[in-house]
């Protein structure tokens, strides 16, 4: 049933990036995916990503981000 | 005789004429009712389009002119009272009838934010609210039903999930992940959208998404036809999905 990585596909993730530069769990959404291992790999990549938080007036703030991740075999 | 007959005609006008004379704005009100109908149908379409891709409804007010130019017809203002991952409610005002508002709600909305008595019904209030009759309009336009929809013959039900090989550090029972997903009419979980409402950590959330997608479901049915339903997990399971535990 699980889909292996035979060809490249894009997975689109949306999440709130917190003031600490980490994706917040509530609201994490898979907006586009063919499913299977593509989703799993994209989530693993996102977990390893490091972000600088957005800022206004020098203070870090929460922002909503849509992040496309191209998963290749 | 002829002049008396004419006088009689003038003095006994029909009921339609009487209505016109008491309410000179009725033509405008009828036009406004039609515009309201259109306004709500576009609004519902926009919200369901959003739900079909994001699994939440959004108070669109701040971005209306950019995102929905068709809703920005002259004199109309849309005010959202509530919008979440399980419902929305809004009232619509028009410059020509100050103090009159028409509103509705869809899905799960706090009682205080329900402009109408039933979901999907458009109710108008205010001085001339009794004259404005929008609709009928279908506010369910995306063929997605909530699993809790009372019109379903049977809600979707999980049939089984394969064994999942989870990392060791996630193999702990009683870790709850709450999320929303779409169950297609063929009983599979739609790979997207999937929305996490809450989880102990990012890794649990990611694992739950992968687990859920491999589960098989009996789809929801309405009028004996399998339909696409939005399920909120674990609410509709009757039990919890336990990430780290083997699933049935």
C-alpha cells in the first residue's frame, strides 16, 4: 500500500512558525501531496529545518508559512 | 354611469397596489433579496473551496477585495462572526437598508454566533428584515460532509490499519494526536489535505499523519451513496488513535 519514491513530487506544507523559529504543531497541514512516503519524507525534512523567525520592530513574531518541498528519489 | 365606474375602480385598488403604496421600496427590496442570495452563494462557495484545500474556514473579511472581488458589489459588507475548522457564521449588511442584516451559519458554531435558527438557513433581522428573503441557496457546495452531519445514513468508520514500524522513541502508548482528514468515497484517506489540531510533539504529529493515511475506512453514506466526509480524529473513531501502539 505504501508508495515508494519512484519519481519527484512536490509536497506543500503549511504551518505557523513560532517566535523560536520552530514549526508549531497545532495547525500543521499537508496541503498537497500524492501521499505515502512523499508525505513522510517531507515531514522529516521540515522537522530538520532551522528557521529564523520573522520580526517586527525587532521582536520575533508568529507567522503562517506555506512551504513547498520537492521530494526526489 | 361611466364616471361612477371609474371612481369605483380608483377607490377599490387590488391588494398588490395597496402593498406597493405602503412599501414604496419593495422593488428595491426584491432586488436586494436576489443580490443577498447571490452574495451568500458566492460566500459559501469560497468557504468550501477553502475547506477543501485547508480543512478550515477562514474569516475572509480583511482580504475580501483581493480574494473575492465578486463579493465586493456595491453597498454590501460581510462580517464574519466565527470561523474555525468545523464551521463558520457571517452576517451581510447593505447600505440601502441600515440596521438590517441577513446571516447564516454552517457547521459547528457557538450558539451566540448563530444568526439563524438552522444551519444553512438565511435569516434577516432589523426594521425591514422581514421584507428581505434571500434564497433558497445551497450553502453545501463542495460535496464534503462533516462526519457528524445528521443527514448521513452512516458516518465513516475505520476498518483497519496495517502494522506501522515506528521509531523506538515513539513507541509509547497513550499519546493522542488530534487531526482532521478527508475520507474518500472509496474508503481511502485523502493524502491531502490533512490538518493536525494537536499533538504532543512534531514527531508524533508526523507519525500520526503517516499512520492515518494507511488506514482503510468504510466511507460515510448519504442516500445510499458513498460520500466524501471530513473526519475529526479521534472523535469519530469511538476510540483513540494511539501513535506508538499497534492499530487494529
